C-alpha cells in the first residue's frame, strides 16, 4: 500500500529518503498536475523553484518532468530562490501556479513540497484536498517526460526570477531603497544557510549602509542552529554577532526566506508577535496607509488595538497562509501574517516575504531615526503597554483525536491565575483570558508535535500559563 501524502498548513513535508523520496515527490507532482488540469490549466506555465536543502534542485527537476508529462509547461528557477521571489514570478510570468521544493524552517532531515495558485499565494484548504485526492497510489500512474527532451522541446525553461522581483519592489512603490542605502546603518544579516543569502547586500549596495552576512553559504546540515527557524536558540550566534559588530539591527531570514526575525541593537531578540505589530504600526503611522489587517489567531492582540486606533478592520483566521492568503485577496488587506514570523503586504503577492519585511524594518528605522528598542517603546505607548509572548513545542503520544478528547474534557477556569473568559475552536483550542491575552493549544500541521502558545499583559505569568496549557493537553 502506497504511503498517503497529507498536505498540512503549508504543503507536504517529510524525512528525506524515508518518506520524502523521488517516487513520492513525483506522486505529489502528479496530484498537483491533475488538479491544475481539472481547473482548466492545460498547456499553461507553472513556476518550479527550490531551496538549498539536500537534493532540492534534483527533486525540483523531477517535478518539472511530471508537469511536462501532463501537458504543462515549466519555468524552472536557475538557482535556489527565496519563496517570495518564486511567488512573484507566478504573477510576473502570468503562470497558473507554482511548486516550491522547500521545508522552510524544518530540521535538516526534512524536505517539502509547497504549492501556490495564480496569485502566487497559498492554495486554499479545498484545493489542497483536491490535490491530495489526485495523488496516485502507484508510481506507474505518474506521467513523466524525460527532462532533456522536455527542455529541448521548450517545455521546461530555466529562468532568472531575481531581476523581475527587484524591479517590482521599486517600480511598484513598495520600497524606496535609496534612503536606506544612504543612512549609514550597519545591518547584520543571518541568512540561516538558506535562500536569503546575498539578497540584502545586493539590494543595499552602493551607499553608506554596511551589510554583514553570516551563515550565507550552502550547508544543508545547518550548523550552529537546530533548524533554520528565526527564533532562539537558532539565532543566538547572530545576536552575538550583532553586538560584536556594533550593528544597528539584526535581520534574520529562515531557510527559504519567507520569514523574517529581528534582533535589536543590543543583541536581544524581538519576538515575532512584536515584529508583526511593529510592521503594521509602520504602515499605518509612518506610511499613513490604510487597509484591513489579517492575522492568524496565534498572533498578537496588539493588532486588534491598532485596528481600533486607526479605524481599520482586523480579521482572524486559522493558522497557516492557506487561510491568510485567501482572506488577504478577498479584502485587499494592507498586511497579513502569522505567529511564525511570516508577513505579507499589499501591492506584493499574498505570500510571506522575509526580504520585504526586513526592508520595511530598515525603512522604519531610517524614517524615524530610531533604534529598534525605541520603536518598540513607541509601539507599546501606542497600544497601552507591553505584551508578552512565548511558545512551547512538545511531542505527544497517541493520535490527534485521543489527544483532542483529553483537551476537550479538561475545562480550565483559570490559566496562570488569570480567569478564562472564552474558548475559540476555529483552529485548535484558544482560551481567551481576562487581561485580553490568550493561550492556544494546537497540533503542528507539518510536524508530529503539539504547540502551546500564549500572549498576556503580565510578563510574570507567561510560563505559568504555558505550563497550565500543557496540563490541559495531558502533557506532564
């Protein structure tokens, strides 16, 4: 019996050589091809890109063979390319969608298979179900065309995705790079051995601003970190380098550069919920833009406060860009994002963009003349005080359903000493707290772990809330 391939919050991921094999990648590609044909995309172009993980370029070529074998044409990136750049290529090339070979922030043992629609954004949950349904059990049912033959026939074409994306940033009014180049900042960049390498030096070259990169070569074992996820402890080397080099800020891009992390001038990490609020504050206050805010329920309540202050609607979705991207498209949102450090912006594609997020943070600093710590103080003053956040990831025994029953049977009245005032179950179990904070329990969509998150106005209660969350989930 062939292995069932399941698409989680952002595509399918697996362990290389165990379940992430060439045969399974080809089966997934056949499912995607069948879906594209079913919605009338025969003969149209598909973008295929990849990251710097082990074998990614070869898995991408295997995908190209299957798509070509199904009557689709392929633009294949000529090198490892950031996910947001691949997403923009869909729009630039007027393609029908994309397949991206990347496991983003997962451990080095993994690789993945992301799919995108004609907007460059995530395919919605219904579309993912159709892709899954079209995955054949038998590799013999996969249609393939020899790579060299497809290339000779012009059905697989390698291309440069970088230049159109860079032109788009400046031409379409997303960012003016010159003031950042002229500012004389020292910018530390940790590219986490991933696809973001070389991008900030390229974009900011030719001025007084100095960019120092670390972890900017290809190394699929990701040394000096557990995984290329822009949170501690993975970024501790980058935070120390920020202090050692007297840098003004640390920009961190994850393995495929769709997520952005920030370290301040003192080498302290600014958590991803605070970064999301800072970016929204920058667009609303500094750029004077207006538009809806889309947030997953696992991210900050500061966005709701900003929505009230600036008179813009705030929409909460389930976790993952398969929910965020369609909502952004529907509402023409100003910004959309999630707890993991992924943020998307109006005028760009509805896809997380760690490069543009980093540029916006630099522009925020330049336009205000302030350091990251000062910007954070301004934000807290605007929203009425500090918000505190943390998350615990825990492996668990048993299946999801039995664990869900344990959670449902536990009905906590308080968490960390704060009264529970509501329970939201649109994605996992979110317990609203009396201080306006929350605790969320949900299963990872890409890994066999349970996550417990919380945000509260009480910094001294964060760990107690998280520990109570583990107890609710039956984890000691």
